[in-house]
C-alpha cells in the first residue's frame, strides 16, 4: 500500500477540519433560539351598518383599554405580539401595552404582569396598511396556555382592522387600565365583545428552530358555533396533537372567507403572503376553502353574483399551491364538508341547494384525485352521515347543518394524519388523540 503524499495528506486534513467545522456550525444553528408563530387572528376590514352582521366593536375607541385573551400552541420563555392596521387609512397610536396570564372575568395574575414595548418605547404608531411587532417580553408560558394582552388607545382610534369571530370574550374599559389586575370598578362603562381589534398574532421564542402549520379557511376553521371561551375550534384540537412534536398550529380562518372572491375578508390569494407564507416557522399549510365560493352566490351575501365553475375553483387552488411551493411550503388540501339544510330558518336559508351540493361533490372529487396538493385530508368522509352522506352526522352537527359543533371539530382534528402534514414526525405519540391531550 502506497503512503499518502504530503499534499494529499494536507488536503485530507483540510477536508476533515472543514467537515468538523460545518458539523459544529450545524449543531450551533440547531440549538439557536428562534421565533415561531404560535397564535393568529387573521385581520379583516370592518364593514358598514348595512351588512348582514354587526361588527360587534365600536367604530371608534378613544382613551380606552382593550384586554384580549388568546391560547397559544407552542410555549416559550419569551413572547412578542403583532398588531395590525392593515385596512386603516390613518396612523394608529398604541399606548401602554401589557402581557399577562389571565384569570377569570377579565382579571389577570398580578405576578405575571409584564410591560410590552415597541423599539424600546411605551408608545408606538402603526402606519396605514402596516403591522407592528413588539419587542420580546420575558414571560415563560407553557404550551396550550392562555395569555392576556391589554392595550391602551389614547387617541380617537377608528377601528378599521379587526378579526370578527374571535370565539373569546374581550373587554373594553375607560382610560389606561392595562396594569389593573381586576376591572370590578368599571361597571356600566365596561363593554365586552367577541371580536378582536388590532391584535393579530403572538409569536414565541423556542430553544431551537420550531415548525408551524397554518390552517387557512373560512368559518368552519375560524370556529363559528364552537363553544365560547373554550378553545374548541378544530385547529385548537389539532394543536393539542401536534404540540408534543414541537409543532405550532396557527389558525388563519376567517368567517365568510372565500378562495376566489372577497367576502368578510379578502380572498385567499390576496392574504396568502400575510396570513401564511410570512409566518415565522411555517412549513405546511392546510387549505379548507371553497364552500362559500359555491354557496354565497344568490344569497343575501351576494344576491347578483354568479357561481364559480369547477375549472375556476381548480385554477384558484392550483395558483395557491404554486405560490406556497415557491416558498418551500407544503400544501395539504381538504375536502368540503356536507351542508344539506344549512342555515334553514335564517336570512341565509337559500345557502344550500342541490345544484350547489353537486358542485361541492365535483370539487371534492377533484381535490381527491387531481394530485395538485401534496396530500389530502378527507373531512367530507369524516363528518358525513353514512346513511345520508350529503348531511353532517347528527353527533357532529352544531345544529345549523353547516358548522360542526365541538365534537365535530374534535373529529376533524383526529381525522388528520400527522405524517402527511409534516412528513418525518415521530410516530410514537402520533396516535394519541386530541381528546386525551386536552384532558391532561
């Protein structure tokens, strides 16, 4: 066997050192703290008094404090909040803001109260169309815990940007009460709402880079008809399943959302970057959109609109997938759930029609077999009544024949194969049901 020349030996030594340095750098990077999206309420523009539903927020807030509660998915040692003036036409001044762990009826735990700053300042301005990310706040919070965000709006503040269906009670009181532990003295001046003014995101810092799954959808994803203040939307139950794997779930549902057209929020392609692709840590998106595109035309929501064709909906899905793939994000499609008899006895009692359901079934067939998505979750099969497949099974129905109730939401989350959402997840705990985790 011939001995190595000095040049060869030197080259091999250089390669070995380079490999060792690269390996060391990789280890350091893997252990570097990173920010990940842990909660979201997708921003919407407020609407006028002539719309079918009230906004549930005052048109202007002036020298008032808003306290909102949100349940994060992944926990961390530090948090930061995201505020939005996406649809505002003038700057918004945000005054003193605090973060804390909530107690009952709008109270907070005194020892958890932390100030929130923006660029080191107590007061910040959000330009029209912009968002505002806070400085990191040292408040250790475990996974699936709630946090309370209190912000004072010192000036007359038109509410142009909000999230309508928060499914969580928020409180509005006079003056700067951001540091008040309880608001018992507010009396008749206290207002409550289930809408979310300005607050659109909470991010957490994890010890090493974490992954996030974003769910973009409509009212079924947003949690309409889920129990108030119970965090029982289907993405909430999915979060309980994914948290043991170190994965956050971010809910980008908007009640009334559509794939192709604006509804009670802008169309999916118009909000894809903001609500999905720029979320820190996002690796996969679950898409559950289309039922409002099919059912809104001809109702009080869109009396003169035309129903989209299967080709138009397919083109919308393809474009969404193409844009997500360009950012390296995996896309999981879902079938549209049954809705026979939806919203009967309401001003939207023509939401359902046999022709609309025929299109839904065509869309579902396309979603299942087009191979456009990286994977498919069959929510239609999970929720339908086996004896009457165009209707939601009674045990999963909220009662309006469109939206699942809490048990339906749980069934949806349990129908998700975690391995198709993020391939490579450890299988040891993937079979643990969301119900078991929720009860721990």
